[in-house]
């Protein structure tokens, strides 16, 4: 008799787990996917291009138990991942900042080809089947769907993902099912998403993209600094720089710490460069401060950053020459105040999840329930933006699939 493997979740890690599990001829593999399609997040990833990994792979790009991550990346590495995609017929290409994509630059390619492979290896995919409960029974597990169908498996791979980005069907199901099996779940929080800023003048910059250095200041110390593009929005900041600092900001806010974000809109100039340039601009006799500054930044910016710094901007520019350091500070050390953490619906990745000391990184098997494997973003590990989260999903999926 074949060993039956039930995979709950047809996303990144579940699909790869199914691929490897199905290579064992003794396995009969079934995926249960609650939505009417598999791989919806994969298909939407990387703005529809699927940033599937990163050439600068390493545990330093992850949050949580880095030893666990290193073990996972050692067991199914970046090279293994690229080789895996080559094997199934997906050529990859490396673009900016080491980000790796399918050569088609179409995320749907990845889902379609994985689906093709799984049908070739006789994996059964049950769509629109939400698993509501798992129970250990003699020689395996009983899973029950929302429609009260019951299925029995020798082994289960829990690959339900996180609760980030509900527009693509994400929910807290995975955490509930893990808890049902006795696992501890570290409370999730949104990790990669825009940041609300309460300084109202900033909201008028909506739609402007500008490279900035953002420094996260917690209890008067800079704990993270990122230089990248900021997209100003009607409620705060988005774009790569904001997405990179969101995790640090949100974690601090949830712990009730005092957190501010310092914004420098001149990230590529040394202080003296800024000083000399502004000195020249302010020396123009017939311009207001605001108008003089149009020469060096987006014209909506002087008013906003001077207001945030409490500096009157309509007076003649020359009047500020003796106070130039305050003007420089307004643009290099603007203090932004983060507001309420934005919701999971906007987060592309969630931190938190199943406690790592309860899972074996060499197999992804639960240390509490033999025969249960847990993969992907459901675990209490999250990566930075740039392909790290999908890599963790591919690696954990592959390890689980090979070991069941
Ligand atoms: C818009 C967006 C863009 C992204 N872009 C990138 C990117 O470019 N690069 C990158 O590295 N990461 C990216 N990510 C993150 C990445 O997609 C995830 O980290 C990754 O998909 C996690 O894989 P997973 O297998 O853990 O979960 P998922 O891929 O989310 O799969 C989980 C699956 O389980 C199903 N499921 C859940 N509960 C049940 C249940 N009770 N019964 C049955 N099925 C269930 C879900 O419907 C889902 O299909 C992006 C995320 C989003 C939302």
C-alpha cells in the first residue's frame, strides 16, 4: 500500500513539497487548496514577475531563528533552487540587486509549469477545499474540509502560509490548524507594508517618488537605516525604503516603544555639499525661502519639510543664511511620526508564526507530532523584501517533500 501524503495549502511551499514528495514512487500525494486556484500569491509576486530568489542569499536577510534559516538554506540552497527551476523548464534571470526572476518575467509561468509537473507526477489537487481540522488517528491523520469531507493520510504537510494579504485569500487558518496540533504560535504582525505617518503636511506629497535615507530611531538610537526610493502617499510612506523599515517600526510600536523615522531627502550629498548648495540658493536676493529651494528639490517639498520643522517659508531666503543649519536639518533630519500599524490586508509578508524550536530544520517535521511537517511563511521566520520569502518557501517545501 502506498503512503498517503496530504498537503494543506497549494502555495509556494506546498507545490514544491508536492513535487519532491511525488518523486517517491511509494507516495500518493494530495494537495488541498481552499481557493479555486493554486499559487495565487506566487502568481502575484514581484509585481507579477515573481522575484523568486536572490543571488545574495544568506540567513542575515531573515528575522527569527537565523541558525534555523542557515540550516534550511544549507539543506536546499540558492543553487539547488535555481537548478530545480532549470530542471522543470524555467530559465531564470538576475536583475537589479541580485533579484532572480523567471526569464519570462511572468509569475504565472512559475505556477503553470509547477502545475504541469505535478500532474505529470500524479499529484491530486483538490481545489476549493478548505481544511478546517486535523486530528491524529491510528497510523496518521484525519483532515476534515469545510464541507465535512473526511480524508485520511499517513503524513501531513501544513503549508497554509501566513495571514498577510487577504485580497489573495490569506487568513489565520494555518495558525489555527497548527495550534490544533499542539504547536505554539508567535502572534503574527504585518512585516512588509507601507507605514502610516501622522505628520499631516507630508500627505500633500502623495504620488511623489524620491530617494531618501530613512533612519528608524527607537529610544533615541538609530536601529535601522535604509537608502532607497520612498513613495509618498495620502497617509504616509510606501515604496522600497518604507517597506524595508516597516518591520522594525511595527515591532517597536507593538511593544509600545517610542519610535520616530528620520528622513533625509539628500541621501547622496555629503553635509558640506548640501550646505554649499543651499548657501548659494539662499543667497539669491529676490526669492522667498520656498521659491529658492525649488532649484534643488521637487517643488512640493520645501513647504512640507519646512512646515514639519516649524520654519516659516514665505520670508526672503537671504534672511535664513545665518540660520542655515536649521534649514539643512529640516531636509536631512525631518522627524516623522509613525501612526497606527497598517492592516494585514496591505502586508505582503507577516512576521510571527509557528515557534521554530518545535520544528526540525533538517526535515521540517514537527518535534511535537511525528508525521506532521510545517513549511513556508506559516513558520516564525520572515525575510526581507527581494526574493527571500519565496526562497524560504521553496527550501522548506523541498525539505519537507523529500523527507516524507
Ligand atoms: C502581493 C505579494 C507579492 C509578493 N512578492 C514576493 C516576491 O516577489 N518575492 C518573494 O520572495 N516573496 C514575495 N511575496 C511573499 C511570498 O509570496 C510568500 O512568502 C510565499 O508565497 C509563502 O509561501 P507559502 O507556501 O508559505 O504560502 P502561500 O504561498 O501563501 O500558500 C498558502 C496556500 O495555502 C492555502 N490555504 C490556507 N489555508 C488553507 C486551508 N485551511 N485549507 C486549504 N488551503 C489553505 C492558501 O489559499 C494558499 O494558497 C509576496 C507576497 C504577496 C502577497
